[in-house]
C-alpha cells in the first residue's frame, strides 16, 4: 500500500493554538508536517482557514461531535451544534472527512444504543455528502466495555455501518480497551483510513468500565511514540489502506512541540509515513 501522510490532532496543543493560532501552526510546519486534524473549529472556520493557508498546512480531517446533543469528556461537557453548521464550517476549512471523537459509555452499553449510533450515521452521511464531505468515528475505550453474543459493541457498530462511514482508530485507547490492537487494525482492512498515533503506559483495566474510578486526561501517562507500551509499529504494519497517521497527546509529557517532533521522528525515521 502507499504510505499514509503524517498529521497532528490540534487538541494536543489546544492552549497554544487558542493563544496563538498562526504561531502554533508555523511551529507545526517547521517540524515538517503538512497536515493537521482540526478540533473546535465550528465557531472559527475562517480564522482557522487563514492560519492554515498562512502556514502552508491542510486539514483534511477534523473532529466534531455530530452524534450527540451534548458531548461528554473527562474534562467537562461541551454543547454541540447542528450537523449542517458543522459541515458548513468543515467545508470552509477544506476538510474531506468530519470525525466524531466521542460517544458516551451509556450509548455503547446496549444493543439498542449501538443501533441508534449506526442509524444516526446513516442520516449524517447523507447530509455530509451535500457539503462534499464524508463522516467517520474515532474511538476511546468505552466502545469495548460491553459485548453482545461475544462481539464487542465496537465491532457490532462496524457491522451495522457501511464502508462509507470511515474509521479512525485511536491505538492507545484501543489498547486501553484491552484489545489486540494489530489484530483489530487487520480486521478493519481498507475501512481504516486514519489512526491516532500515541504511546504511553496502558491502563491495566478499561478506564471507562462502570466500576473504574473517575479519571481526567491529566492523569494519563503518555509518552513519545515508540517509547512505551502501545504496539504502534505492529499496528501500522497491519494497516492496508491507511491515509493518515495522526499524532496526538491527550496529556503531552513536556513541551508539546518537542513532543510532536519526537513522535513525527518515529513515524518518519521508521518509514511509516510518506
């Protein structure tokens, strides 16, 4: 297969990006990256597009909560705009795919909840097509808590949705969900268009399980790609149709730009990206 392109999820540098959008993107470009993955873009598409153009960067993918009325995160809840508003902003920025970053645990806990997620995607993909866009889903580990007849909620979701719902697999969070990550990558085949590349100490049990203690992003022990416990090399080798390898830190261990550069070096020097 052709090698994927490297990217970086801008959530990793959320504070820096908000404080100095143009300067942050210039630093990303200086590292050698050509792509970013946008976040929190709906209210500022023109500003983001201008900053991207100024830095010579593209944002082919972006995260927005298109499947939930309210987005829950470990760090607080975020209200969600209408899908049409999201897609209009994404089109202004020049995206090709809008990816939902998180659907809460309770909706993955029943077969009816998983079916509802799949049905929402059936509607959303039609709306997105009107803006020249595709839709996708990014996991954490709550999708791997429940099983139905021996099949995880995540894989039930995959079976209920078609190839036109793209998949972005977060390799750290799949490992946190106690998955065989390279095996899952292999099963996803060409449907897997992007991965989140991040490393760290993998929790010994699924942190989204109902009996797990509450946690926040700042508690995660995340490290530079290739230096900890996530099977990144094996997972990247198992991919067959990957288009983007997206560097991300939920909790950057040091200076975020140095951290991004270290993970980019892992991808570049290992021959994992074009």
